[in-house]
C-alpha cells in the first residue's frame, strides 16, 4: 500500500473512531434515560396516593395510570432510538475494524519490501 493510501486510511479510521465515540455517548445517554424512566414507572406503580410530574419548572399532579402510560410510551420511543443508535454503532465498529486490518496489512507489506 502506498504511503498516501495508508495516510488516507489512517485519516478515515480516525474519523470513524471519533464518530464511534459520539454514538457510544448517545447510546449510554439513552440507556441512562431508559433506566430512569423504568425506575419512575415502577415508583408510580407502587404509589398509593397522589403522583406528580415535573413539566419544565412546574410540578403537576397527575393521574397515576396516565403518568405510567406516558412513561411507558417514552420508554418505547427510547428503545426504538437505542436500537437505531446501536445498529449504527455496530456498523461503524465493523468498518473501523476492516480499515484497521487494511492498515495493519499495508504496514506489514511495506516492512517486508
């Protein structure tokens, strides 16, 4: 592999690793949000009295069944987004691994010449 091609592959690998970092952060954020929603839904289910929801800077009393339904809907939305982000993350990992293999092979070929 020519030095220019090798440099191009290294640059592409660098960009992929940066993008992969962004997707990883997004996935972690979504997983944390999902966990918080699940915890909230469980607490709403256990509630024996009034339940409240934070809307902006205001706390509003809500019907427990309605609030739980809203939380379940939010969780489903996050699950869909999480699936999409995870798939994109896996594609980037696969592409980065392929390029890394090409770069390693290119370096070995250059050394053997």
